[in-house]
C-alpha cells in the first residue's frame, strides 16, 4: 500500500489492486490517486478496464512490464503546459510499445463539502494555475498538493469545510464529496494527450496511423538538417519534433518525434532509412491509430 496517498485514497487503491490482481488482462495502470485525470482517461478509453493506481510513472510502467497490468495510460503532453516531465526518458527505457493515443479535455471542478464557505483550494500546481483568476475573483487561497485527486482525498480526510480541492468532477463521488463549481478553468482550451502502452507492439489494420520514435544525431554542423531531409523528400508529415538533454553535459541532444504513417509504407521506410544513416541511434516506440487528425 503506498503511504504517499491520503487514507481515503488508500482504501480505494486497496480495492482496485485486489480487483486488478484477479484479472490482469483487463488491468490498466496509471499514475496518480483514484479520480485523477489519468483515471478518467483510461475509463473513457477502456470502458471495461480495471484501474491500477500507481504513485509514480515508473511504477505504472513496471506494472505492465511484469504482467501485473496489460496496459498503462500515461500523459505525454498538455496543450497549455507542453510535455510531461521525464516521459521522454521513461518511454524508451521502459521497453514497452505505444499502441494507442487519447486526447482528454481537462475540465477542473471545485470539490468540497456541500454548502461550505470555501477559503482554500488544494490541488496540483498546474491545476491551480489553470484556475488562478477564478479563485482570485472569489477570494479563495491556493495551496499546492502533489496530485489533483489526492487533494480531494486530503480534503475528505481533514473534514475541514473551509477546504476544497480542484480536480476532475468524477473524483467527488469517489470520496463522498460534492462538486461545488464545475468548469472553473480560466482557459477552456485545455487538452492532455495520453499514450497507451503495452508489452507487445500492435499495428492498426487500417486507417490513419502515427509512428513515434526517438533518436540522436552526431554533434556536427547540419546533422539534424540532414537527418530530417528524408521526411521532406518522401512526403512524410512530421507532426512533432522535440529536443531534450540527457545528463548535464549539454552536448548530447536527443529528439522525440511523431510522424504520420508506419514502417512498411514505402515513403516512411525511405525516410527512416535516411534518418538512421545520419543518426547515432534510432529507436521506434510504436505505431498506433490516430485519435485526432493532424494538420
């Protein structure tokens, strides 16, 4: 039992882990307390799935690797805040394959005790920042918490009616609290992209697909330009290219990329072959159905 979760969340985690242990094939691991956005995303994507809450991303990935879960649902980027920290390192090292994607609109709610006069709201720093103007207009102070749903569990545990949490509305019922206000984000255009991970790759039979990979190039002039040339000349649409640093040297840049298409398609094969020629290394992370059209 993970002691980082508040006691009301630990009770839910215990029940969910028991159910998951009885049916690993339906189990989906996620990071966060029950009621988090990741929990909501997997409930949408896997209507018959069994949620397995994990304290950290590594634990969720390990659950798939060791067979405790069949899949993991992991957030990789948000429309307002960019990529999720550490994911670019964790995905390649996990040895898992990306087999799906899902876009979840983030709709925060104020959750607490019915008819209470709220003085303070607890939540993850990003959730607090997304509702900053709404809170200020109502004179509600913000207090940082490690997790949105964990904040709901903390409010339930404290029993202080002046305290509330900002989290997905469906977390309220899990912890016996009420939605005091829904859709409180200052910016309504807030979407998180999730990736679905499994032990084995699975190419979709038909339809538009994405392929995700990571690579590194030699630290020489025009290395990235040359490596990317094959995608342009072969008409392969690259929808994402992000650089990130591994270690503290600031000289070994690695890249994370999404393209439309799949290995086995002639243009993609030619583009990847040219990339591999100019790259120090190239690692494919998965091919999966597009959940949302690009371009």
